[in-house]
C-alpha cells in the first residue's frame, strides 16, 4: 500500500514536469504492465484492480495537488539536481525493460520502432520549446467541451511511456492555466471561498472527466499492442526512455552551471537511478 502510494506520487510529480512522462516512470518502477491490466480489467477483476490502483491514484493526486507547490521552487533553486534526479529515475528503469527483449533476435521492425519513438519524443521536445497562447478558461459550454478534450489528450499522453502529457498541454497553451487553477482551488478550499471553489471546479471537473475517459481508451489500445506486438512495443519503449533525458535537456532550465551544481546533479542522478532500480526489484 505505502509502496504503491509512493510510486503514484512519483508518477504524479513526473506528469507535472514538461518533458517527463508518467508512463515512463511507471515502466521504470516496474508497474506499467500491471497498471494497464488493472485499468482494462477494472470491472472484471474489480477488487484486485482497486486494491492496486487506489493507492497509485491517491499518490498521483497528492503529488499533482500538493507537490505542484514544491516542484517550481525546486527547479528554481536546484535546477541541475532536480532535472538530474528525474533523468536518473528514468534511466534506472531501462534495465527492467531490457530484460523484456533480451535473448530475442533483433529484427528490422524492432529497430524501426525504437528509432521512430525516439525521434517522436525528441521532435515533441524541440517543438515544445515554445508555449502556445494562454488558454481561455472562462466558464462556457464550449470551454467545458474543450477542457474535456484537453483532459483526454493529456491523459492519453500520460499513459503512453515517453510522451509527456504536461508537454502536450504546454503546446496547447493549457499547462500554466491548469496549474494555476489547481493552486487557486487549494487556496479557495482552505479559505472557504465558495465562489472560488465553484469557478475552479467548473474548469477542473470536465478536465478530470476527460482524463479518466482518456486513460481507459488508451489503456485498451496499449493492452492490444502489448499482446499482439510485444517485442516491437518494448523496443519502442526503449526508444522512448532513451529519448526522455534528451527531452529534459531540451525543455528544462538548468540555470548557471557550477562545479557544486554538477556534483549535486551526479548525486541526484545516482539517487534516482538506485530508487528506480529498487522499485523494479520489489515489484
């Protein structure tokens, strides 16, 4: 329970950061296959699936709501160490995925899958260096539909390893407005501001419903691919994981590079690598 709660928090933090994929973190922690299975078999294996998914989703929610206040200062004050920590967490999952393809003959389709997804992530990162225009979040029927659609797109990219949901939201211009609305909701709740709570929920509820719908739709598709084309899928995931650190370097802010910064970055990378590796061993 506690272990899965912590894994959910790691996924939640990853989904906040443009360039980092929550799906990649799930792969790195050795829970991706089980996560997809539990989502797609939620009603058939309800008790078993809920037991696994509930702490994951609670941890993700805690990270998205609570730690969104911590992530920004961490990147502002310790940009190199924070970026390197996530690169280490991602890299630490690569050996676990390599086990899935090790010993099998390498085919052209495997290489094409790996290179294709590698190029996809790097390409998105290059495009994502510029944020779109700020989104209109005023309450209206059209904006409710838009928020539902944004939720579907964001969750779909959160589930797929290597594709950053927050990066897609950044490109669509919804990243900063959504983060600001989450913070505003927390402040409104603590100050018992009913009007503020209703205004925030008018934005966040359709977004949340879209996220839930997108997760179920994409999970079904991914489960089909993993069953029909497992090796191509895992080679593609290797390409996604290998490209993710490059995406972080392209999209991340590292500030002034100093010797202390480099040394703390190395320690943070090693810590992230060890943590991700230990998650896999315990899964």
